[in-house]
């Protein structure tokens, strides 16, 4: 997986970059074979200057050969925003992975019926 960082309106320490890479390794496992052909764009920035509330913004675009997955979060820290983004991507990837498996099973069941001569 190719990972690109874009940082705007902020200086992000290397520890946050390492944290992002660590979180994305868990996502990469879900991708399986598609992981080698995936491009991940991570954008970290500070929102409009406010005195309180969430100001750290994280956005991740995951370009797989079949689909684009996108997640955004705005939290009190970059780490919290990255955690939320990772959870959102994990849900999307898990759901799509389940749908693909279900379609494969249905296709296999239909092929089995055709071989038996039931249809």
C-alpha cells in the first residue's frame, strides 16, 4: 500500500505520522490481495481557529482497484481523529467484504443447482 501524507495549517510531529501508519496496518490486513494495489491519502489539518471544541481534522481516502473508501473526523487531537477514521474505514471494509463473500456463496449455490439439474 502506498501512503501519502498531506498536512495543512499545522505542524504534525513524527509520532503522529507513526501512529497513523500503525492504525493503517490494521486496515491493510482487511484488504488482502488488493492491499498491494491500494493508494492511501491521509490529510491532517487544523480547522478554522477556534478557542474550544474539536479543531484537529483527519481525512483518509483509500483508493482500491475496485472502490474508493473515504472517512473524515474532527476531534480534540490528531490521534483521536485518526482512531475515529480507522473505525469508520474498518466498518466500511468489513461490510463490503461480507457482501462479496455472500455473493460468492450465492454464485456457488447457483452453480451447484445447475450441475444437479434442478434449474
